[in-house]
C-alpha cells in the first residue's frame, strides 16, 4: 500500500525493476492500493499507475483507494481505477459543466496578476490575453530569463514596458517567491503555470528525472501557497493537465506530478479564504509541447485549444463554484477515455437536463468492472456544451465529482 512520498518512490523502483527485466513485455498483474485519494502521494501514485497502464499494454494495472475499514489485500478482476468504501466499489465518471448557469466576472480591468512559470508558452499566452482584454499589469515569474524569441514577444506585447514585468525566482523556493510578491505589492490574482518537460519511457526514466518531473508540479504548488501567506488575492489558479486522467505513455513523471498537484489544489481550496481553481488543460495550440507531440495528439483524437478559447474558458472557470475543471477538445473517442459521455449520451443528457438538472450516481455496474468487482456504482453525468458542435470542436469543460462512501445515490461536490 502506498504511504507518503517514499511509497511513491518505492512504486517507481518496483516498476522500473520490472520493465528492465527480461520478458517485461509479457503479461503481468499490478494493483496499486492507496488509503486516501486526496493525499498528494496517493494521487501521484494514481497518475503514475495510469501512465504505466498505457505504456505497458500487456500489464493488467489497477488502482484501488480503500476506506478506513476496508482490507488492503484487494485485487480487481479488470484493469482500471477504483475506490472501495465499506465493501462497496466505485468508479469515477466525469461530469461536464453546465455552461448555461453562467459565471460571475472575476478578472479586473487594470488588475495585477502574477503568473508563476509565466515565461513558458501557456504563461505568455495568458499574459497576452490579460493585457489585451483587461489592460492588466502582468508579472511573469521564471527561474531563468526568457529566451530571445520570448523576450521579443514580450516587447511586442508591451512596447512601453509598463504592463509586463519579468522577475526571476525558483518556484520551488517559497522565500524567493515571497520576495517577488513583496516587490510587486497588491496582487489581484495568481496563476501557477510551472512545468518541466520529462518525456521518457519507463525503461529510460531514472529516479532523479522522475522526482524532478513530479516535483515541478507538486512542490512548486506547495511553495507558492506558502509564499502567499496571509495575502488574499481574488483567486489562485493552478494549471494542471488532462494527463491526470490519461497517463500517456512516456509521461509517467508528468502524470504523477499533475495528479499530486490536483490533490494539493483541492486541499488548498478547502483551507484558504479565497477561491482556488485547478484547471486540467488539454493540448494548448502553439505550445512547444503540443508541437513536439502533434502526430501523437492527432492520432489520439485530441484537438489543441486556441489560446483565445482557452482564456475564455479560464475566465468562466474562475467565476464558477467547481474547484477542479478540465478544459479539453477532441473526438468522442478521446473524450470517452477521460470519462466524458459519448456524443449521443451527451445529447440525451442535454435534452433531459435543461439548465440545471443534476444526476446522482447510478447503481449500474461499470462495463469494465468484471466479476471481481460486483455492483460497482458508475456515476452518470449530464452534459452541457461550450459550443454547439460539442464534443468534437469543444472545448468541453467538466468538473470532478465525488461519491459519498455510504450510498450510491448520494453525491457531493467540492465547493470553493
């Protein structure tokens, strides 16, 4: 059973040993057991296991998050991600956001916004939208100075040098981030857009690279929350990835870091006196990461998001109550892989739901649960598109829901 960060490292070492041994391409059953899915280490193990399942196609990889009184010696009959509570099995199904409910405006005209990891592709896209749409003052924080192309882009966006500032700081060091915030003064919103490329197959992924890739998301998020201290911005937005739910081959460290960041974000939302939002982005058009994996994304049915559409989705997310929301665009097949209903099911749900109808978890058995997971409740969803051509053209936004441990007909939401 995974317990703490050491448990995640032990899991990595086990998998690394298995993939390097002769015959690693054969069949193998691996069950990863955790006791608290909202613990960052347990969440990291889930993301890592999803990537292992994708990369090692003949392995039967399952994850089970158990409740306080449930046995740790469990073995589902089919691969997948499960929760066991008081002897009952659950699976997560993602619920598309109802965009007809509207969102309150959060971004201020002329406000000051800090983007940590802001000299990356996504950070610069967000900065550009903030300046052009809201006349904002944007503070970009990065460990190193922007390269020549990005410096030129910043200059083109802010020829006078009055709207965009660049500050250097290590995002994993709270003291350095705090010093930047002190120099900036009043801050109306903070966005975390830190990532470290760590694409390697499991066989080529060494321990140091795994820990570095995971920490790029998790430890920098914790450091930023610490640096903010008693400040009360309008919001804290954490940029995670849809890899939390996909776990693509070759992205084990990144997937682990994203799921850990998601859990940290949910915990911060429950603790801090201002809204915290976790955004699991799909592919972002024009980014270096998207360009590097363009063929893979196309084959998977993923449609990169234009920056303008991404920013509009972010603006809506910030003004809603859901804590964790994914913004994605792609084919039915891709959306189905992350738990979004097929187009027909979405259309039916839209016709039935109207503006605000909600569906409770269903007691139906999940199709992949198998005989070893009797009666696993699968959560049904309602769908509301963010464009009339959903789900192919998207983007589709959905939020994470949780099922109560005691009943298959009770549903709870995480609120900000």
